C-alpha cells in the first residue's frame, strides 16, 4: 500500500510539473493558442475528428469571450467552418487552424 501511494504521488507530481496552463501568455502579454494545428495537419484526413473538436471549442470560446454579439459565426454549422478552413488552408499551407478561424471571425464580423 505504501508503494502505491508513492507511485501515485510521483505521477501526480510529474503531471503538475509538466503541465502547461491553457491560459498561457506569450512575452507580449497575448494569449497563445495551445494545441493549434498547422494547415498540413488540417488537410491530413487522419486528424478530422480532432480538427472538428478544435473548431467547436474555438467557436464556443469565441462566443463566450468576445462580447458584441452572441453568435460570431452567424449560425454556421461546425462542419461548414471546417470546410471553410480546409479551403483557406489549401490557399495558404503555412497558416494554422487558429489563425484561419480568427480570419473567419473577422470576415463575418465585417460582413454584418
């Protein structure tokens, strides 16, 4: 029993030491995106479920944290957002999923 407690304690300590905050700030005091995908990863079909989950989380966070309106994506379904990002990633393979979604929000906001 004592050995199990030690192992659990070491594993817990290792996890606490190695974890990073989801609200990490960069050196310019801006939030940095944790777990972003490159466009090549977005275009890789093996990441489809992860990309969809990221898009859904991004949309939820955007609607919660950005005031001004309740639905920044104007009712756009998540799969439509993914298709838009795939189109943008084919145009600019050096981009990322997060920056593409940020561009989408900007375009939708300015389109009123």
